[in-house]
């Protein structure tokens, strides 16, 4: 796709769209000012699933309670059902206002808006045009391009946009307010291209087909920062038939869609949409993945809670192919040694159907993970932890990302077979020394372009 023409068109259309979203006042029936941050007593995954089935979005899990965002109707229902509301806070008091009429507040200016992300991706691509290209893989419901950076050292693969090399896809920002989840895939791209002459990295770049899609939900992300206060927006910006807004993109994928932990109520934060893949954003990811079935690894970044999640999420069942189950577990446990997150099956958190990873694995056998990035707790800032957190979150996750890229040729290498182990050790020596001091692997690269 012709990058420059597309980029110019995007700049124009997104400026237009920005002004539309600034003047828009329609919120739908669950207006952000009606939403509350609540702490509810819940001791286990069954209770958490019941809460999630009420259409409440659970944001952090503690040993005997959860933090969630809910409207007054949902809170009443929870109380009627005997759940204890231990805390109830106004969302809007969580972060102060700022003077800019659009974008991140000055103290968070390192976070990228849609336009700043595009500029950063373009600069990166232009500096590394021999091994990367920037493509739009579709459009959001408001018409913004969904940008994907393709990294591949074979010119013909870049031109055709497809490859026989083992592929890995990294994506972020399915959920609008989870802004850290965009920064990490962007920094991963900057890291890989910034270290392309490092033998450990160049070997990877030569042998893998990498795609980075940092912002799957640009409309929601822009909406979240379009006034002088964060809006705690999660969904996309679909105008539903009844005038409410938004579908939860992580409930809209077409594998066991609508079978639990999502809602038919349009105003719910976990509204599943009218049908599987009803949304242009999830359609774009579906079509993209289905055009790139060389993909063996997929990582979808979310925030927050510091978790490494793997399928299934729609069911408490284990994966029936025991080699796959063991591979997921082994990979999650290995990555947890680097980022110190908790590795677990997604439904151990709570049941949720229609998420990216159940579909990617269930439909295409891709080893697909969700990372819930830092912070670990609501009290450390929840979705809005401040820009100071970004470097640390990236440092924590660079080795897990490199590990996934490495394994894209054959994730089963992690299984406990001697030949795989020795192969693995030599790979690790080539590009990562486990538990090495951070400085060996990490240098900030163009934190903000
Ligand atoms: O609920 C989600 O979509 C994800 N958590 S978030 O706080 N970022 O919204 C977790 C999805 C994990 N998948 C399942 N539990 N199925
Ligand atoms: Zn999320």
C-alpha cells in the first residue's frame, strides 16, 4: 500500500474525525458520569464470573474482592444478589482535569494519540524502509485506518505483505482506556528496529515475519482523551440502534461468542455486539490473521493487573490437546520469570467469551496470549498510572516478547524433550541471557518521536 498517500489521507481524515468527536455530546445510556469504580466482595472465579455475567467489567482481582466499573443499575443488582459493595468511587475524581482541549494531559504527554502513533510509526518505517512497511489493515467504525507495521528482511515479503517465515503478531489497545497497552508494542517495534544490527536481533529479524498493530481501537482511544478529563472509555464507538455507544471488541470475536461473561445489554461495558465479528475492528483483525496463517504466536496487550493469560477464557475446561496445554503453561511460566506477572488460564480470572486469544487459538491454533500489563493494582493508578510507568513496563516485557518471537517457528520446542532443550539453550545464548542485568538488553529508543 502506498504509504505516503495513505498517510496524508489519514492525517486529513483523522483531523476531521477529531473535530467530530470533540463536538459530540451523545454518550448513550451509560454515560461516563454514571459509571462508578466499585470494590465488590468476591472470593473465587465462580463469584467473579457471576459478577462479569451481569455485564460489569472487572478490572482487578484481589484475593477476596474485585475492582470493577459498573453503573447504578448493575450495582443495585449486585447488592440484591447479596454481593457486598466495599467501596464506591466517582470515576471522574480519579484524575484531575487539564487545560488542553484534546489529547493527553501535559503530565502524560508521552502517551501517543492516534496521530502521534502514526507519526512515530512512519518515522520508524522511513528510517528502516528496507525491512519494514506500514499498512492499513482496515478501518475503524469512525473511519480511522488501523495501522500495522510489518517487519521482515525479505524485500518480496514486504512488497507482497505475506511471507512463509514463521510469524508473530503483537497488538494493543483493544480497550480504549488501556493506553499503556499501545505504548509497549510501539516500543517493541522501536526496540527491534533500533537494535537491528545487534547480532542477536538481526538473526531474529532475518528469520521471522513480524507484525505490530499497536492500536486496534483508535476511535475509543481518541474518545477517551478528547476532553479535559479521562473518560474511562473501554469499547469502540459504534452507535448502537438504541442510541448507546460501543461494543466491547474483546467480546466480539467469533469463537464461542456470547457464551458467558459478555452482555447483550448495549450500554454494558462488555456488550458483545449484535453478532460475532459485527465490528469493523474485529473484522479487520480476523481478515488480517486469516491472510497470514504463517502466524504461530499472537500477543494482545491489555492493562492492568500484571497477568499472563492463555486459553481458554470462555470455559473452565483445559485445552483438549495436552501438548498445547503444556506448551501454553510452559511458555506462560517462563515469561513470568522475566516480568514477574501471574501466569494463569484466562478463565481463572473470570469467564469471558469472544476474546481475541480464544478465537486465535480455537480457530487457527495460534499460541495466543493476553498480557495484562502494569500496574498491578487500582491503587497504583489503574488505567491511568502516569507516563513514568512506561519504561519499566517495557523493560519487564522485552524478554517475554523476544522469547515469543524466537518460538514462532515451533512453540512446541518448550516441551520437555531433551533435543528441544539443548536447541533452546543455544538460542537463548544467542539473543537473551536469562536474568541478565537489564542494561544488557535495554536502552530506551526514541521514547517519544
Ligand atoms: O476482560 C477482558 O477483556 C480482559 N481484561 S481487561 O481488564 N483488559 O478488560 C481479560 C480477557 C481475558 N480473557 C478471559 N477471561 N476470557
Ligand atoms: Zn483490556
